């Protein structure tokens, strides 16, 4: 990976991407981790990386794989350009932090980083563009999200409904999540030091007192989580003309 960060004096922040792909996919119940399952003729990870590597504003992508990943080397051959690979950790936030630490020697702390789950292969280029356009001038950055559409219920431990929750201003957090490299690295480190295992990047920034923005994205940017999600993702890729 080149090191434009070292050559720049004062210039526009660059955009980098970190793709956490070090999970086991336990809810999927498959022996093969879900990022390596086949979806419309390619592995899930190939779809995800293709979108990010092919984006003209993204300088380079850092892929985070697990220490015992035997599948990545087989897929790796087709991704020689613009990709750095590091080893992840026990939780998603440890894996993201490993990716951010790798960027440290190449990027400036003011540069933007898009963190995007390997398990979300249906991300649209137009949603990346929307994020970059909307958040470029923001203080903290923000996340792609979809408005909650169903009626929400809070229930007791025995399954009785106690309350209908007002869904106005409630959003599903998606990825990419876009923050400044320095802010995000500090925020995740601080969260971990205080024993907080954040489940997304925004949570770390929020805990540090930041106010990330919401960028409305398409709801087809699903995270493959359960077996039935594969067929759904395949259909979304087909509708997008990507299969
Ligand atoms: N991830 C990671 N490192 C971890 C855990 C998760 O890089 N220690 C990645 C996954 O590979 C995935 C993304 O974070 O691309 C979102 O996580 P999730 O959907 O929860 O994936 P898994 O943890 O693999 O699945 P499960 O929770 O069902 O085990
Ligand atoms: Mg998980």
C-alpha cells in the first residue's frame, strides 16, 4: 500500500475502507464462515470487496481476517491491487481496531475511514456516494441507516407486551460507518479500556461525546446473518443488476 499520508502537507482528507471479516458466523450455522459462502456465483466477500475496491474515492481497503482463516489465501489472488490484510480479534470492535492500526502508518488522522461489514455484499455505490457527499464537511462523520418501519413492542420476560414504542426517529444502524481515523481509533481504544464492547463504530464515537449523523441508505443493504438471508441477498443483487 502506498503512503500518501506521508507526502501530504495540507490537502483534502483521503478516504480509506476497513472491512471486518474475522467473524465465525455462528448464527448462520454453517461450517464455512458466512463471508465465504457462495452468493450469485461469487463468495460473499468477493462481492463486498469488489464494491469498495472499485470505488474511485477509496484510496485503499484493509481487510481483517481471523488468525485461523484458511480460505482467504485462495480468494486473495484476484485482489492484488489496493488491499492490505491484517488479523482480527475476539469481537468485531477488536477486528476494526486492528484494521485502523494498520492504516496508521499510511493515512493521516484527519482522513476518513469507511468501516463496512464483510457480511453486507449488497451495498450500493450510490449509498457510498451519498455518505461521502453528506458527511464530507461534518464534524464527526456518520453512518448509513434505514428507518424502522414496523410497529415496535417492548415486552416482559414472559413475552407479554408492556408497551408500544414510538418508532419516530428510530433507525436501524447499517454500515458503512464513516469517521475520522484518529477520532475512531481513540474512541474504540477508550471504550475498550473502560470495558465497553461497542457493537458499531458510532457507539464508540457516541461514548466519546461525539454526535454522528444519520445518512439514509437502502434497506437492501442487509447483513447476512441467518441462512434465509442468502436467498434474499441473491435477489437484491439480481435487482441491482449485479448478478
Ligand atoms: N467480525 C469480525 N471480527 C469478529 C466478529 C465479527 O471481523 N471478532 C465481522 C464479521 O466477519 C462480519 C461483521 O464483523 O463481517 C459483522 O459481524 P456479524 O454479522 O456479527 O458476524 P459474525 O460475528 O461472524 O456472526 P455471528 O455473530 O452470527 O457469529
Ligand atoms: Mg457477531
